[in-house]
C-alpha cells in the first residue's frame, strides 16, 4: 500500500507567494511547539534556535567572533538569533514554495532541518535523550502545517473533502488535503491566522514557563552571610567625580558581560555542586551550603576582558565575596606536576588558569557575591572564579562546577584551543571617558578624565597629550590597591579647532604603555587610546 499524494488532480496550484508564506508559517509553528516542548522538558537550551545558535558560536572561527564583538558589542547574541531567524525564514519559504508540487522533497527538507536542530541539541554539554524532543515535536508541527496538499481535489461546493471522496476518486485511502484551499481567500487567511495563533500561543507559553522556572533559580531571595574577612573600606577620593565618568564601583546591572552563552545558564544553588579533582590527593565535592559554612572574604577587584579594544568598554570594578580559592585547592592536596587549574562551567565552557598565579598569595576567590548581593545570573550565579591580574578568559569562569588540577602540556581550554594565549596577565591600560569621541565642546578649560588599570601592579602615573604635544601628568584619584582600576582627570585649555587627545599609563613597575597598536588576539591589545574632538 503506497501513500499517494493527490498531486495530479485538476485543481489550480496556490500562487507562489501564498505557498512561500505558508512555508514560513509552518516553520513558525514548528519553532513555537518546539520551544514549548523544550520549556516543558525543563531544557530551554534544547530549543532549536538556542541549540543551533550555540553550536554556531562554538564552531565559528576566532575572526568571526572578533568581528561580531567589535561590530555589535553586547548585541552580538540578538544579532546572531535574528540572522538565524532570517535563514530559517528563507529556507522555509523555499520549502513552502516547493511543497505543492514536490511534497516529498519539501517534507524531506523540513525533516532534514529538524534533524540538524536535534543533533545540535544533543551535542550540547549536559544534553540527554530528552533534548531531541523539541526537534521531533517541531518536525511534526511543521509537517502538519506545510501547504503541500494545495493541488488536492477541490472540495464539493459547500463541503469538505472527506476520506470517502478521496477513496472514490483514487480507489484507495489517501490523506484528505489540509483545509488551505487556494480558491478561497478568506479560508486562506483564517488558516494562516490559526497557524500563527497556535505558534505564538505555544511559543509564548514556552517562554512563560521558562522564565517562571528561572525566576525561582536565580538566588534573588538568597541572603549571604557577612564576610569573616571584610574588604578594607574604599579610601575617600577613589572617584574623580567628573560628569560623564562612571562611578568607581560598577553597579551590577551596568557591569560588562562577556561569555559564549546564548541564554544565561540558570543553575539553582540547591542543586549546584563543585568538584575539585585531578592531580590532588583528596578530591573534594562541595555544595552551596558547604561554601556558606566556610569563612568568606570580601575583596575589591577590577575585572577586564582580553577582547577589549584600546579604549573599549569591557572592564568593570566590583566588590566580590567568596572563599579563598588557594586554600580550597591546598585542602585537596595538590600533587607535584600540576601547573594548571582547568575550570569548567555548567554550560560546558572552560578556562585554564596558571596554578602558580592562584597560589602566589593574591586574593583569588571562588566568588558567590558581587557588590553586596548574590552573583547575578549573568555574572555566574551561584559561583564563579575571580583571580586578580588575569584576563577573564583564563580565570573568571562563571557558573563554575568543576576544578581539575592538570598540566598545560596535557589539556587546553575553550579559548586556548582557539588560538588565544595560555598565559594572559592583564596589560597596563588607560582610557579616556570624558570627553566622548567626536564631542563638540566649547573653547576654554576642558576636563579630560578616565580610568587606568594594571592589576597586581597598580597605576603609578597617567599622562595626557593633545595634538602630539608634550605629555602632561594627569591627577590620579586615590588608589584602592593594586588590583583595582584608578580614575584620573586633568584640565586642558582648548582652542577652537579639531583636536586629538591621547592617554598613556605607567604602572608601579615603571612600565609605560607602548604606542604600538596590537589587536586583542592572542593576549590583549596595546596602544594609546585616542579621542578626536571639535572645539568651537
Ligand atoms: N562560563 C563562562 N564563564 C566565563 C566566560 C564564558 O564564556 N563562559 N567568559 C569569560 C570572559 S572572556 C570574561 S572577560 C569574564 C567576564 O565576566 P562578566 O561577564 O561577569 O563581566 O567571564 C569569563 N567567564
Ligand atoms: Mo574576556
């Protein structure tokens, strides 16, 4: 018994634009029911858009990521999802167009896309068999909604085509056509609206379920114990107090965010554990409650990203609360030969940190608090690493669940596998935050201000020059220690015209930022930040 599609009947085919539109609607319905399935399964990251997007992020070459961060900044992820949506729209329009004449081909193409989505979901860290469900349910929804029976026999006047009609016509049972006749515009619109409605309802329900679950897992309601070892109070005068210059301590919701996660991983603290293993005598497994039982230290540490261009925004300062990371590792009994901490996160990212930099006495933390609150989900709740003096990609693992002591010769991490350096101490840097690039400012006394950082070493001097003239010392705001940035300001008597303002910092070891511009890859950008302004 073969299933024959009633493709050779006499009814006129629906127009190409209509078929294309129904193809897109079929895809929207497929995505909607897939998102709902993913939400019901408690695996929002297994939805087709997020799964395929995440695979794309992990597979894309360094230059493309670099381009995306440079061009779209923090919007790089929405841009990726929109691009993916556009690709799906084009593919599904093509499938819809083919469907009335080549139904088998259209279904095969749709199933192929669903298979890709399913494979992407299965390939994600921590994925299990349920992660194929969204793709399977999506494929069923899409197949149901495809406009492939448009060439079916016309309904009798005033009536639906019944299986009996088809039986009489074809001599064996065939599927009745979906009720999307090209003949009747109103029926077409109704059907389209029904598909769209079903898609929006299921997708919206999926989102609502996911966000309700996430709200209960984000630790907002958690109260952290006070630190046994509080941070020293910030000295008076750490802020340069210039309008347009940010505060010394960056508020959590203004703190830059850099990670490979398409949606913020939600790790309920009740379920979180951390494993310390590898080249250790006594592997340790900790729960969040165990962390709270240990003495907590509070430290002021400025975090910076290696991807930051000269003058860029990927730097922030916070007061972190956490346990002593070096003490934890020593408790496990570090074996000879270990030189790397390979940390892994709940979302499968990894970082390799030089063990000696964590053991050398600096305030390396397994942090659970940021500026007096539990870590925000976007910044690693329930726990992350913070190691002063190292760029985030070799030290600041968010949503951390696993610390393995190993050797650089044996294992590499997410970014070091992709061409970034294994050793990445933060380079001495400075930036002009006031005035803004291309500002138009009135002639006279102009305040120039910004920040500079050289974590572990500290900033000793900041100099500013205009139009290639002599370097002049800026006034440094008070220092909160070598691991924090330092604000600075100076005044410039500006005459009308176009001007170029440059800045360079010198750290406490006497090293001055070089003029030579190198790009962020492989171990951080160098060069002087330059701002062009027009004085009127
Ligand atoms: N799990 C995870 N942790 C991560 C990353 C990541 O992609 N995934 N990115 C790192 C990088 S490159 C930086 S610069 C810091 C940024 O931390 P923030 O987003 O809290 O500012 O997090 C680090 N921790
Ligand atoms: Mo970074």
